[in-house]
């Protein structure tokens, strides 16, 4: 027998499909309209740390976030389960911060403080009965979530360094979140948010496929990190902790290991660089489409493991599935760091 949460989401399946489709179409239309302005005022010029070689407009995240928020809020209100107002406001705020950083660089410390404020609003405005580890004090848990949320927002931004990379992460993750909701894993509001973000990223993807005609920019990657992090947090709040860890596991591993390696080498870890595993893979000879395809396939596999963890609902199964996901991620990171191909293979 299905749970009340599952029945609520299943009863709104047509709503979720329509929301995803609407977000996709709105996002694509907005990018077409915005691209001439972005070409003029928000051009990302190549530098030593870039993966692109042609000046490319950035800021398409405006379209992705606008489509996601507008469609999610309209459909959620119609369904009687509105998106939390604090989440909406924090997403707009962090998007505005990202846009300002795109057009005029904000120093590191003020940027982090502004991002932390947005994450804090989302974390500390959540109802007190939403807990992950009830055995520890609520204030301590929320402080940990603030730190984790701030890191997640930034790592999504750090990982947005190749054409289609963010789509390769967000599309499988949000699709899995919606499917998990059908199993009874989530309320309607985060499910709708995942569905509309899924649709918006599909609308963005054709413009970002190699060679990209437009980039997300910080105005897109930062709020995407906030929205995706909130959906994953909702999974953890509903005790699907293994799924919440499995879905972003590649991003978590690549960004965190890269940060720790830079700290160990006493490098200025806050500065832009080209040492993420996916960047090293392109430097070592893999093409951008090859790297993104491998990341996408891995994320689909992680999504399948996350769905299995919810379906099986077993502590032992969660341990096995997490270990399997960690091994798959480790193998891909190793491949990216070691891959060497000949010049002839590159041209092919």
C-alpha cells in the first residue's frame, strides 16, 4: 500500500509533466531573447583557467532560474502546496549576488557572507520537526547544514566548468528525485521544484552543448546549487539519507578532493584554477563530449542506486549501495586523473 506522500505526488503526475515541459519551453525562449544582451554586457573571455577558447556570453542562468521559480510557484500554488517563501527569496537573492559577480567581481569574503546568508535563510526557516539526526541538538544540526549548504552551493559553481557539465549532473539528479517522490519519498513542493529544474535544464542544454553558445554564469550555478541542495535536504529530512548522498556523489567527491589537495599543497584554494578531475581529464586528452558523457552515465548509475536505496529501505542495503556508488566514482576520478590519449585519437 502506498504512503500518503506517494499518493499525493502520483495524483499530480500530469502536473509534474506539464510543469517540466513549461519550464523547458520558457527557459529556451528566454535564452533566445536574452542572448543578444548577454553577448553585449556579460561576455566571458577566455583566460588561462578557462575551458573555452572563444568569448562566450554568460548569464543564461537567469532564464533557468526564472523558468524554474515561476513555473514551480504557479503550479505549487494551484496544487495547494506552495514553495516556501524563504526559499524563493533566498534563491532570487543568491542569483542576484551571482549576477553581480558575473559582471563585476565581488571579493571572496563578502561573496561567501552573502551566500551564507541565503543558505541560512533556507536552513533556519525550516520547521523544527524536520530532523536528520534527532539525537543531536537542533541548533548544532542546523549549523552543520548551513556549512554543508554553503559548500554545496559553491561546489556546484566550481563544477560548472565544461559545456553541459551542469546539465549532466542536474538532469539525472532531479529526475531521480521526482521518481523517488513517486515511491513516497518527498512532499509535492520539493518534487515540483525538482521537476521544473529538470525541465529548465533541458531547455538550456541545446544552447550549452559543445561548443556552447551561452554559459550559465554564477547567476545560474549558485541558485541551482541552492535549489538542488534544498531538494536533497528534503530527502535527508525524510530519512532517505543514502539517496541524498548518492545523487550528488560525483560532484561532492571531485570538488571536495580537489579542495583538500589544494589545501595540502598550500595553494590559494579560494582562487580559480584548472585542477578539478574533469578539467585534468580534458588536459590529459579526453574531449569535452567524452568527459561529460562519462559523468552523465555515472550520474544515471548513481540515480539508479539512489532509487534502489529508497525502494529497498534497508540499512544494510544502504551501506552496500553507498559503497558501490563510491567505488564507481573513485574509478572515474582515477580514469580522469590518469587518462592519456594520442594526438591522433584527439583529432578522431
